[in-house]
């Protein structure tokens, strides 16, 4: 729950969540993977190692798991594959640049990282560039700020901010303009909202300056509550961030203001329409997680976060089970420092969880990739080529496709993005696109 909008907004919340938390103790025993876990591990490893030297493929048999199916390192390097599916850079309210974040993730043994900045994908290209240096795979992600209002209640007090994570294919979202429009609208709303919060603080006789908040957020970053809170601490109006939230900035607080967030259901639908997997972030920060999950499930939600660095939270795991949702999780690392922050790569996701996630995500991502390539086949314009190469590493995009034919480019893309099995499954579709592009030459 450590993020922009749910950051220590009051002391009760954190004591509540301590009560609710049922930490799963990890067994000390190590044992060999079951046959099912071995198959899952191989499938996950194959996807992780696409276009990389495959150091994991041979190690499945020797990899050990604990009582909960979390991979245990068997000696140095081990063969464990660490995913972190939730973290922030300074493209939203994180403190580290995407490059620094990747360096840190690499130091912690992360092999797959979803960068999920608030309401922007702008950090992804730098993350991908840096990830290439460390042999890390990036899942392009975003954490979308939304508002949940219970149906038919008409009671605004029951409204609450809900964060929804979206995970996309290596090629990024399909219909990217649609997503960008919603995200930029949210970001614009945040500027207005942050300005309004500053104004309210000024009326409360705290002469905080807008420039101060903007400076803390950094150039081009949409300021959030946390940035306002940091400015308040720096200006000496409060002792710490917690006090800024508990006295002024909490939901409905004297300096609180709302922005342009879409309704939670609309965001889930948008993620669905743009070829992503949607996951409810930190349900433990919600007033009524069951109502949110029930409504969002019917809007097409794929999963909820149930794993944190302190283990699996059984309350939310049970909730996921009763609604047939994927169980996921990540560190929500911001690079703030401090003892309470979970380190990037500190969440242990069992191999079956990773497998289920990829099993759900890959057909969706595969369709999104086919859609993006099809657009280019129908109209080989520069704009449509840019959609394909949007998240390519610089070197890769420049050297590898200029002067080649459209067919070669498709083959190059598919070898980067899809496993052999996926290519085979959708062979007919991609063959048609290749055929269409046989006469196209990329300049
Ligand atoms: Zn969040
Ligand atoms: Zn977050």
C-alpha cells in the first residue's frame, strides 16, 4: 500500500492491516519440485529466456522448492527466477530513475520486472534499455488511478481511490492512443488536484508554494499527494509524511482534493481493450475490498495482489479463490528508504503463480502483438512501424531492421516476443501477415 494515494493516510489503516494480516510462515524444508512444478518452471523459464542465453532451462530438475512451492536457491545462482510485478521509478513518485531501479533489481537477483509507474508508461523505454545490460526482462506496466463508487449508493463517502495494475506484452499496449489519452487525462487532473491541495493548505494558513511541490515531483512528473506531503515536511509545516496525511491530506481531509480518475470498471475495460492483464493493487488498503472485487470481476478483472514481502495474505488469497482471480503481488518499491519499505525483488512468488499468470497473459499478449503487426501489414506507414518499435532497445531498433524486408522484421519480432509454441499456435495468423509484408522494405 505504500504509494501515492494510500501512503500512511492514517494510523488506523496500518493497525487494521496488521490485524487482518495472516502471515504464512515459510517451511524450512527443501524438497524437489513436483512434476507439475517442474513443467511450470520450464514454461516460465522458456518465456523469461526468450532471446537470451538460457541459463535456467537445464536447471529445473535440480531446483528446489519449499512447502509452498516457492523456488529455493540451490547453491550459487541456483536457477530461481525472481519476478517483481510492482514497482515505481521517478517517472511517477519513485525516487530512483528506471536505470538505477534496474541496477538495484539486478543486485537483488530480479530476472523479470514490471515497471508500474502511476498513470504513465514513460519510464519503460529507459527501463528496457537498462534491463538489456543486466539480462532482465521488462513487462511494460502501469498503475492506473481510478475511483470506485459503489453502485446505486449515491453516497460519496463510500467512494474510494482504487489502483489497478496493467501488464502488457513486450510490444506494449495495442490501441495505445486510447490508453495514452486516459492516462494523460489523469495526469492533467493531478496537476489541477495538486494545485487545489496547495490552495486549500494556503487557506489553512500554511503558505506552501506550488513551485516547491512541482520541484519535488520533478520535470514532467504529475505531482501526487506524496509530493505535496514531502513539500510540507521540507517547509516544516509537519514533522513527517505521516503527519501530513493524518492532519491534512487523507481521503476527505481538510486539504484533500479529487482529480480526473476514471471509474475502476472503466479502467479494467480499457486494459482489456488494449491487450493487457488487469490486477487490483494492494486490496488491503481498501475500505471494502469484497465490493470492489465483486464489481471489478464482472468488468473483466484478471487478478488481485495477495503476495507481499511478508508472505501471502490468506484473506485476499481466499477472496481471489472465491472469484476465480489470479493471485499476484510485488514489492511496490518506491526507493524511499526507511525500514518499512519492501525491497525490490523481495516478494516470493511461487512457481505455479508465475505459471498461471503467464498462462493467462500470454494468449492476450499474443493477440495484441498480432494486432499491432497486422496494423502495419495493412498500412506500412512510419506511424505503424513506430508502434512496433516503441519499446525496442535503441541499438536493436536501429541496427536490426533498416534495409530488411517486412517478413524479416516480423520474424525478428516474433523470435523476441513469442515462444516457439506460441508462434506455432498462431502460425496461420502470422503467416498471413508475413505474406502481406513480403514486398515491404523498411527504410
Ligand atoms: Zn498503488
Ligand atoms: Zn504502486
